[in-house]
C-alpha cells in the first residue's frame, strides 16, 4: 500500500492510497475509503502529520569520518519540530540567520502504532512504512551553536515523502542517493548504517513514546554539501518514490 498526504480545496489535510492513476480518499477518523480522484488532480502534502521527528546523527561510518567525529557507541538522537515538515516538490525557505544551508539524504521510518519500550524483535510490528527524508541543516549555525536545535529546526527543514510504502523493506544493498540538479552528490547503501532500523525503533522507544505518524530519520551518508538558490534536490532510495524539493531565495539578514 502506498499512502500519500493530500490538501483539499480548503487546504485541509487528508490521506489517500495511491493506486495507479487514481487515489482512494480516506476518512481521517475511521480510515475507511470515502471516494477517489485522479492522481493528476491531487495537491500533494506530507504523507503523515508527525507529533515529532526523531533524527539520528552520525549513523553512517563515512559521514562520521567526513565530520572528523568518532563513531558513536549508541545512537545520537535529536528532535526536529513538526512545524519543519515540507511536502514533495515544495520550496525550502532559506533563513536569514544562515549563510549555508545543506542537504542530507535519509531514510525515514514512519510509525504505525504507539510504541513504548519495544524490543528489536517486535520493532517491525510498530512500523507503518518508509519514505525518503531530507534533513536540511543550517551548517554554519550547527557549528556555531554546538547543539543542533536551531540549525535543523527552521520551518521547511524537514521535507519527507511523497509516499509511505507499507510493503517495502530495506536491505543492506538498498541504495541511498541525493542528486543536486541531476548530479549525484551522495551515494551509499543502507547496509553501511551503524544502527539498524529495528535497533533505532527499540532504542528511541525506550526514551520516548512514539505515536502513529511519528517519523524517525535514520541518518545521512557521506557527501553532505550546500545548496544554492534554485537548486533542485532529489532524495532517491532504491524501490521508493523519490522526494524532490527546491532551494528558495537567500533571505536578507534580519536585525538579530
């Protein structure tokens, strides 16, 4: 099943199931199908409305090396606010506080039911599906602040989607790439992650309760880099529908 987010004529959020040239519309309260519409008429939105986005830092060996940081002994986790989400094919806003905004291609796990103290063996039962994610980062602010909340928390800094695939499952050979204006900038396989999907679900659920629709961004491979005004960036994970976004105009410095 391929789940997408939809904006209706009044900008109200709903979800649908993508089947070929049509989308079956779902009632948000019951989950029942209430109609269908042609895919070409759909206005995309994010495929879930997370209460929180839990992101994982330094989860690929070569990425830790490019940042000259030691490999973590346990997952390094941080939060991105739900207000940072951005749908497929929409524009990332360049905050005036930053001189450099970077892309980071990631695999996102979308939680399907409430998860607390879940074991690795049970983890699959709490996952709704997977989708691409771009952990957009104001790199200069990340270095300046030391912690990552501001650098990764701006509005539009959490593009993900466009489709949650509930039947797809990653394996070690699954590719993860980011293209900027058609050129491959990040290129790795999911098998080089330090901590697996199941481990991350178990570890994070031992810290905080994960709710339906919550997103775990599982870390980025080596090759991170800056975006410029007008860049098109595409997160491509083997077997999933790619996520495409655009970099907006650079903002003028504000008075802060």
